[in-house]
């Protein structure tokens, strides 16, 4: 699985303010070069666009892993627009415009992505970064 971090921008109205924002893309490439994207997971990670919010998410994951009483944790972000559920050793992400939870990642891989995301958010140089997680 590969992850790409970059800095994107949008312009509000014609001639308006340019807004920069960090973006994460999670995907895998098969032997034919075709890519499978985890778009809901990608949007979920990108929605945590400050180091403080990512650390809070990591605390929730850590609490889930340490407490044997919890079987499932639902995380809701951006007024319920971005949602994920942690179950056992994986996390599933809600479709952005639906009710299904389709994208699934191993929780340890997701944590690795989040720690790298923190590094990227803290970096001064916002070059595009691509790395693999296993």
C-alpha cells in the first residue's frame, strides 16, 4: 500500500483568496500498474488537518487498544460527514455520500499513516511525499 501527501489549493471566487490545504491519498498498485484507491479513508485522514486533531485521533485509537471492554468505537468528524468505526484490529470508513462502510485498513497500518501525517503537517517544506506502508 502506498500513501501520498501533498499540499493542494483552491481559490474562493474569481480573484478571491487562495486557500492551501494538506491532502493524503491512500492507494495500492497491482502488477499491471492499475491503482486501487481508498478514497473514503483518504478523505477521513485529510479531514484531520492539524497535528492536534491527529494526536487526539491517536489517543482514541490507543484507548481502544488498551481497553479490553470496548468492542467497537465510532469516530465522527466534521458534523458527522466523516465517519469511521474501529473494530478489533481494523478500521472501516463510511462512504462520503452513502451509508455503507467500505474502505477497510489494518489499524496498525493506519497508525503508521497518521504518524507520518503528523510529520508532514509539521514540515516546513510542503513537497509531495510518497511512501509505502506494510
